[in-house]
C-alpha cells in the first residue's frame, strides 16, 4: 500500500512539473469561448470614444485584450481593469497642456450601459470600472449576483439612484468602493452586514442621512480596516453609542454635519488615521486624542473650535506624522505641545489667528517635510524661523509657506541650506533688505518660489546661473531693475512669472 501511495505521488509530481514547465509562468491557455462572447456583448453596450477597447475583436484571444486578465491554467477571466485611476491630468501642468490632457482624459472615459452578460464570467473576482461616465444610470442589480467578486470599484463613474441592497450578497468581497457618485440610502445599511469579509468600504458622497444605523452596522464587520464616509450627510447621534475595539485603522468622516468630535472614536484602539475636516465641529479640541498612541494621521481642518482650545491633548501622539489644523480658530501663541511631536512630517496651521511663534519648538520637529503657517498674523523676525528650520536636523524640509503674515527683517543666507526645499512662499509679509546669490546656493530642487509684495532687493552678478529650475516665480514689487534679470533666461520650466512693479526699465 505504501508503494502504491509513493508511486501515485510520483505520478502526480511528474504531471505537476510538466504543467509548470509547459506554462513557464506564461501559459498560453486560450480564453473560454462563452466568456469571450460575454465580453463582446458587454463591449457592444459601451460608448468608447477613444477606442480604448480596440483590441476586443471577435476571434482573438480575450486573455490578450486590454484590461482583461485570465487564469493562466484554466483560461477563465478573473479580472477586468477598465478604470482610469492613473490617467487624471497633472494639475501642475501649464494651462494649455492641461486643457489638452483634460480633453483626452474625458474622451477616454467609457460610457453607455453595463450589459448583464458579465454574469457569465463565473470566475470574475476583480471588477474595476472607476472614473468612467455611465450618464447617471443606476448601479445594475445583477452585480449583486456576481458572487465570486473579491474587489469591486465603481467610484467616480457617474452612477445615480439608490444603492442596490443585493450587493450585500457578495460575501467574498474584500474591497467595495462606490464613492463619489450620486447615490442615496433612504432606509438602512443593514445590507452591509452581509459583507463579512469586507476590509475596505468607501461610500463617500452617498446620502446616508436617513440610514442612522451606519455606525452599528459597520462596527460589526470583523475585518474592516478602512471606512470612508466623506460627504454622507451624517449627523451627531443624540443617543450614547458603544463601539468595540475593532480592526478599523482608517476612518474618514470629513465633510459631514458633525458638530462635535464623536466620543466613540476614542474606543477604536487600532486607528492610525482620522479625517474630520469640514464638519463645523465646535467646542474645545478633546483630550481623548491623547490616548490614541497609534495615530499617524489626524486632520481636524476647517472646523470651528473655540478660541480657548489648546493642543495639550495631542502632545502624547509620538507616532503622529500628519497634523492638519487649518482654519480651526487657534489664537495667540504657537503651542509648545507641537514641539513634542517629533515624528511629524506634515504640519498645517494655516488660516488661524496665531501671532507668536517660538522657533525652538520647530527645532525638535526633525522629520518635518511640509510646514504651512500661512494666513495667520505672525509677528516675528523671519531670520529666526528660517535659521531654526535650516539646522541639519530639518534638512528634509520640502514645503514652506508663510504667506500673509507680518514677518519682518530680511531672509537669512541660511535659507540656502534647505537643500531639499521645493516650494517656498513668503508673499505678503514685511520683509526687507538685500538678497544675494548665497541665499539660493543649495536650493537645487526649488520649483515654486513666491515672494511678492515684500521690500526686497535682488541684483545678482549678471553671469550668475541659478542652481534651480522653477515652474513658478513671483517677485512682484521687488527691487530687480533697472536691468532685466538675466538669470531668468536659465529658467526653462517656467509656466508662471510675475516680476511686475519691480523697477525694470531696460
């Protein structure tokens, strides 16, 4: 019996080796005929202005078609990648170039209808249709019958109407994104409870105002790690809600109608990211955050916290990398609590009423890459701030914005030590004095240099070649003349230049 078992095992091993060597990772198994016909029917109902699906031709192997992926051994279609996730135009491109890119992008969107022939793809586990335009059609009910799906993305595709509850039948789903359409739920999110394998859920911009059970339902999903409910018309729940310590790591409740920071958030022990921007939250910034030691991302921007709010409750967040406090009503002094957040890479305190900044608190932020202090009323010598930032510990700084403050004195030469700086904006301050070539000595990566409406003078040697290649330079009201600045001829990447009222006459 043992000999037979060994012999059988050997026979199976030979077969396996033969298959592997035959396929060699690129097995040319043709697609299944019935599935090819199902895809061709699907194509017939689509509007394809840019002819993206030109490879979808009768008689050809559908496993070689654009966006179609098959199982190498069986030939069954397993994935459809027909979204435009990576094709959006670069917003930083020049306007004419951007217009062309945008037109190409719009024409690349698939439209029309989604044919029920997709049901014939019994082994389809991945369906990606995001960033297309289905003209306000409802999400097809039949998708709820495609029970092999593990990944479903219908975001940004111009679907409208009620969310079909039979999507709750897709018990194998790990990823569901219906965000940024015009959907609504007028009763309950009970259908979500059937998605027991779900790890990622995005219903952003669906109207969930009447589905008051959204928290109870999502809190019961055992594997849910990311929940995105931005712009869903969510209100405060007047009754106390108890939540469990779940696997939830990312929570996005931005752009809703929450007037208070929900206290149940502080029971979610695995959270690493919280977004509560644009909610109109009032009152003080709660101390409950201080126990959320795993937080790496916290954005409370565009809320209405009271002027008595302090940031002391954030001082224990030793792993925090992103802190967004744009336009939240902070007043007075730059908080010493921020100086404890040594892991910060991004700090946004713009749009507040801060008046005093203590540079020594910046020096401890040794990992800082982006700092935005714009649109405050900060009165300080700019040299102290720049010198604090230019110490070797802050050499990683890429973005510095102090627009619209009352910073005075002149820019120090230590600015040139910020060798990784890409974006510098010091517009609309009270800076004065002379700038030399040394101010830019190591700024080889500078792309955006904005310093208009200051009383600064810059007249470098006519033979000076800047170490940077900027896309935007704004030096309005500087003293640059009377000669036209010769160094500008080396700026080959410029899309925006403002040197108006700069005393240039020749």
